[in-house]
C-alpha cells in the first residue's frame, strides 16, 4: 500500500523549539500553540541527512527510503528486520515476565492483551535510545517491557464501556468483551502495578540512582500530570464546541506523547546518557509523540476498521475534537510533517549509525497505515 502523503515541510513556530524544560517538570501543563495560524504553503524545505545511513523501511511499496545524494556505498539500515528482531526480543521477555500462574483468570486477561500483537513502537524506542547513548539492551529491556505493560493497561481501560466503549483492539475482541468488565479493570491495574515492580527488580547493570530516576519519570508520565491528565481533559471535552488547538494539543501531549516520551527518556537514562543527551532525546520523543496522535487522527477518518485493526471513525461518532476536525486533512498532514522534521533535527550530533533506528521509527510513525 502506498504511504500516507503528509505534504511538504513548512516553516512554522513550534512549542518544541522553546527552551528546554527543567528536569523536574518534563510535562508542561499548557502550550500556547496554534498551528493553523502558523502553517503556510510556502516553498518546501527538503531534508538531506548527508551523514546518515539510508533507511530500508516500511514507508513505501518498495519498502525502501533513499536519502537525497546518498552514495551507492552507503550502508542500508534494514528497518523491517530491526523491528521484527527487537519486537521478538520484547515479546519473549514479556512472555516470561507475565507467565500463566495463579490466579489463572487474571493472568490470562493480562496476557490476552499484552501478547495480542501490536507494533511495539514504545519498547523499541526505549531500546534504541539506550543503544544510542552507549548502553546495552539488557539495561533497558525491563523498562521497555514496563512501558508496553502500561500502554496495554491504557488500551484495556480506554476500551471499557465507561470510556470509549470499543469492541475491537488489534484486530481482536477487546479485553472486557472476553473476560468481562470487572476482570478487564483488574487486568489493567495488575499490569500497571507490575510494570514498576519489573523495572525495580529486573533491571541489571544500572546504578540504583538511575533506576530510581527512571521510575520517577515513568510514574510522572502516566499520572495526573501525564496520561491521566490528557485522558480526563479528553473525556470532559466531548461534545464541546469551543475547543481550540491549544486545548487539543494539551490533550494529546499528555494522553499520547507522554508515554512515548517516557519510553525514550527511560532508555537514555538507563543506558547512561548525560543530561544534555537525555533532554535532546526528550524533545525528539515529544515531537514524535504528538506526531503519532496527529497521524492517528488522520487515519481514523481515512482508513477502514479492517485496515486499522480497531474501530474506525469512532472519534467522529463520539464528537471528539481532532486535528482534521479543527485544521482539515491537508493542514494536519503538513503539521505532521513539521513534527517529524523537528524530531529528526534533535538527532543531529549523535552517532549516525546508532541513530538510524530512531530516524526510521520517526518516519514509520509519520507514514504508518494503521
């Protein structure tokens, strides 16, 4: 299938170009940002990473992206093989970590959603960030699995009748449709609790100080200043007619971007990254986190349920505010392209070979079809 055309890069103001946030407050509460006033159809600016390897990815029919001006001798990064290999490693680790044991029912429910497939973007981002700053995969694997456990928890709870009331997730019946609402709630709770235990107990080769710092980052990203904040504002915004872009960005920076940001930051911290590198990667992750949601909004109105593996058009039915609703499809695609390129800018200065997975992941998030 041909890739999603997100349009050309445009020059516009972005919240992500502001000065670095303090380390004690990774998630600002409010962003004065209005893409519709700043995006323009001015002359496109082409990106050319002359020092970076080309990316064999899933972005086109040919599964290859060639950077402008690359030489035939430039090594090719095989993104598809990389993702399969890393996802398999993550799946094996989660399989052994959340084994089937008593009480059987709750562990069945946890495993049903946790091992149901999915792209594993968040844990792979965590592992890639760890490698980028010089760490070993084993240092970040427990954290990578923990992030995926929390992501799965959020999906289980998000699908409940009291929330989005969805029947389909990753091409399968949602957790509460199989196990009932009560067990689904508890399965999510159990995954959330175990995620922190897993980082604390299973992380090896990392100083206690860095482990504690990572746990603090993860906790903040999903609490009342992170994922939960975005979810609450999202729920209370349904049906409102005066929701603007600032409001929408607050929702998605917290509801979606926060956990993606945490995945990258945890990998950088546990891999031994210096503060400067951690903050550069935080900005990279913030951009691709919001990018993920903008593309999600576009796909929700342009793809079918079968193609997405979940219910399409549900935001429209629920009368939720989305980027296409406020900006239109074309401006949303331009904004997505801007976010992608801002993210890639944050990787300048890192080792080109080690940054290739993150570059490819940013492109994958931008051009994914489900």
